C-alpha cells in the first residue's frame, strides 16, 4: 500500500478486498477416488465440465422441441455404465440352441 507505483497499490487493495476467497481457495479437503482417500483443494471444475456437456448437447441437438427428450438424451450421454444392446443383469438374454426348436 505504501508503494510509489499506482499498480502495486491497486493490486494490494485487490488482495485486501478478496482476502477471504483467496485464503479459502487453499483449504484442503479429503476426497475418495480410485479406491483411496486423498487431500485436494476445492474446485468448480467438475461443475463447469457438466455445464459444458449440456451446452455441447444443446448445440449438437440443434434445438430439442421437448424438454423430456433433451433430459433423456443428456442422461443417456453422461451415464457411467452404458447398457449395451439392452442387456443388463436384470433382463439377461438367453439364446436357444438349434436343437431346441
């Protein structure tokens, strides 16, 4: 604040104004991932990634007329474990041998 240069005084006032958010950005939290617990800083990166996926889907869809269709398409595109060919543990497909006809 006592600098003879205006740019340093502006920067010092900026640091004073946003002191709490700056300090909070260095707080470490425990997260669970890949089978272990580790310390990391809080980040809004995962939310921004999700927002980007939504925007990309809207752009690629060129306008959904029905919100229900848009919601279902988003849930389908972002699911963690895709169901291949409609086969799941709940509804297994059974194949018959030729001699059983």
